[in-house]
């Protein structure tokens, strides 16, 4: 990834948004997901998924999956989503 000059934001290649998210931004999305518990995995499964993401070399900035561009804390909470790693999911 090319280096950025001081004061420049790193942008997502796909949508142009900043690739960095604050804790507050991620918590806000997770709060909205909590309104739809049927769409979410239980806390045990969520924790297991996050553990796999934390040990994955494709985790960028501590928040983002290099394979899909998703914030892992959000994607891991969604029951309909799987780990997008080429070659197979780490979420078993």
C-alpha cells in the first residue's frame, strides 16, 4: 500500500471512504444490529469468530478484513455472513 503524506486520509479502493473507523462508529453499527437479534450470532459464536479474525494475517488496522473490506466486528456479528478468506472460512 502506498504511503500517504502527512494529513492525508487512507481511502478504501472500492468506495473512497476512510479505511479507519473509530470505536464509536463501530459501536454505533453494532448497536443498530442489536435491534435485530435474529440476524445476529450469539455472544459465544461472536467471540470465537473475533478470535479467528484477530489471529488472521489479513486483518488490517485492527478493524478491517483485507479480503472483503468489512469491519470484522460487524461482519462477525451477522449470522448470514461467513469468513471471506480465499481457500476457506476460518470461522469453521
